[in-house]
C-alpha cells in the first residue's frame, strides 16, 4: 500500500483523534496538547496538498 499518498489524510485524522481524546481525558485546559494537535492537522493539510499536486 502506498502510504505516502495518504500521509496527509492520516495526519489529519490523527490530529482530530487527539482533539477528541483530549476532550474525554479532560485535557482541554492544556494548551500544549491542543496546539500540538492543531499543528499536526495543519501539517496534514499541507502534506496532502503537496503530495496531491506532485502526483
């Protein structure tokens, strides 16, 4: 399976899961966790755009 093509989508889903888990694990008040998830989502969006344009 070609994971390089789906890497952006995997990062977006990972960031979203981190945000969902932070809600249930009562980590919403910790900014470093939420900012980390946001950066992973943004990196996933940028990666998805770059990989899609190259292929």
